[in-house]
């Protein structure tokens, strides 16, 4: 790579595990600097995931990838994708060097900018990476930004994040859980059964299978305040997946002012990641097989 290539900012491995490293820089995608190995990594991941997502991902996700013209041939150019996005929903992809601080991330979403990490994982990291890379961001997140309702939800989430940042840490925890269980690890009902829309799932071969076919996890109907109280896993597959009926349901849930919700939830205890409550709409009660007994975030 040449001297003009942006930095590759990654988490640091220490004796206490991975320590997040944040960056705020907005950069041009150095497309000409991608190596043959980078393009092969994209191709390998793209072909593998498209195969595993047949009959598992929601129709909107697959259709929108094709609208973008994404393929295994080469890493997509952000500029090409932005032409399609601008006409469809007014969103724009911006290149970043790595993980953004919360407030910067929220501000981008609130202004219909989606940050995409410019670099792609190494060949030895095909099955797991501790942080977002180009494949997770581009393959997993970007397709649903062509859906007008989901695009509006993401903007509303960004505005809510900016507001929650000003309210305090507890509000941010509540809002982070909502993002985790919808944008990253959400399931949706479609004719024929449950399907995946969460980017953390669609970009993971193992979790794409686990979330729908394993007996271990709970599958529970969407309840926003319930989700905002529920802890989650960052080191294993999820113990619980929440299921929406439609993207309109997500958008409607974000319309109210969250301030009284945060105040109400402050008096409530958090819920373990694998718990099932009496009031839950239980689609499947998980067996709990293989669950770790600690480590909920």
C-alpha cells in the first residue's frame, strides 16, 4: 500500500483481552490499493455467505444486494454504491479507519451517513473478527439501507443516540441493547417462517445457521422496553433472538420520546441474556445447551 492509504485501526490484544481502539477520521476508499488477497477474501466470504443465506435471509436483504450489483468479482467501490443509495433513500457511505466513538457514530446515522470500515479482514480471520471490517459493514449493513422504512429507522436511531449521549450512561446502555438485538442480531417473520435481517448474523456463517436451526437459543417476539433491559453476548452466539413482524414495527417503536422510557427503565433490573419472562411472546424457548454461565454484557 502506498503512503496515501488510510490507517488500518484495529483493536489491541492485551492480557485482559481485546481493548477497543477508536478513530474519528473520514477517509476515501483506497480501492486501487486492495491486494489480490483482499479481493480473494471478499470473494470467499461473499460466495460462502450467499450460499448459506439461501432460505435464511429475508427477501429484502438478498434483493437489495442484487440491486447494488454486489458480487464476488471484486470489493465494491463505495462511489458506485453511493449512486444507488442516493437515488433510493438519500443515504451515503463514508469510509472510516475502524471503530468510531459513540457520539460520532450517532451523528453520522442522524445525518444519513453510514460509516464503512475501508479494510477487510485477513485470510486467517474468515470465521471470526472482534471488530467490524469492510465485509461486515458492506455485506451485512448496507443492503437494508435501500429499504425506505429501515433507512428511516437508522436515521431515527442516530438522532436518538445523540440525545441519549446527552442524558447519560444508563440511557446509552438501553439504546445500545436495542441496536444489538435489531440492527445487528434481529430476526423477522416472513411467509414461510423466520428469516434473518441483522447484519451481525448475515455476515457470520455459523450464526446464520445457529439463530434459525439450533434448539439452544430463545426466539421471542419484539418488545422494545424488554429488549432495552436485556443483556447480550459479544463472545458467543446469542442466547436470545428477538423477532419483528415488519420493518414498519421498528419504525413505529422509535416514534415516541425515549426520555420517559429511560426514566422508567432506570428503576428496573437488567434481564439476563437467556431469560424468558412470563409476559414474553415465546416463539421458541431455548434448551440452553452450550450456554456460558457468565459474560453477559
